């Protein structure tokens, strides 16, 4: 009878040790933009950078924001910003339309992406933070070229619209 309890105790000790060394940690959740818009102008302010968006909205990026990818959004680029897990800002450039290749209104994010029924997940690299996954809701009209595995989309071109929604992947 006591042998069973000793084995159980050893099993629990091993499980706790595995958690301590990191086997129980979960990956950081994807970054989801809380503010999205095309930059009309930007100017420094005492506590960061102020962006005027084409929607008329103003967004102030706090001075301690992480600019994923290392650079600030410029005029005509799509600004994506959030506060979780920390204050962050990302930018996407508008691509010129190319018939049959790049649709109009495509703010391009490259690389392999994953998708589920409602969201597209794109991994981006930042030298200071490491790899980060950005989450983009799918637009009502979504087009893709299929999957290469259960959740990995075929192709490397993903288009995000000016509302921060994924609408095309090839």
C-alpha cells in the first residue's frame, strides 16, 4: 500500500520539476490590434508620437511603446497598435495593385501564416522582442489558395485591409 503512494509522490515531484523548468509554460498570446488606421500625419508630443489617421482619429503611441520590426509607421502606411501584452505598434505598407497578383487596397504582410475559421495569424520578428504572432480577423469577403497542412495557408502573400482585417492570401 505504501509503495503506491511513494510512486505517486515521485510522479508528482517529476511533474512539478517539469513545470519549473518550463514544460508547463504556454506561448505568449497573439497580439491583436486595438487601434487600426492609415497614417495621415505624425508628430512628436511630450509623451510619445501622435498619429493622425485618415479616419479622423488621433492615436498617441506612448514613449515606451515597442515598434515591432524596429520602425515607426509613416504617412500612407497602416498603423496597428495594441496594449497587450505590452504597448506595441506595427506598420504595413500599401502595395501597388497588380492584376491577378495583388488586389487593390492590400497592406502586405509576408511569410507563412496560419488560419482558423475567423482569424489569420502571422509571425513577425522583432530584434528586441523576438518572434511575435499578430492576429488579424478575417474580412467578410476572404479569399485564399488553400492549405498546405491543417492550419498553414499555402503561399506567402497576405493582404490586410485598412480596417486591419485579412482579406486575401496567395
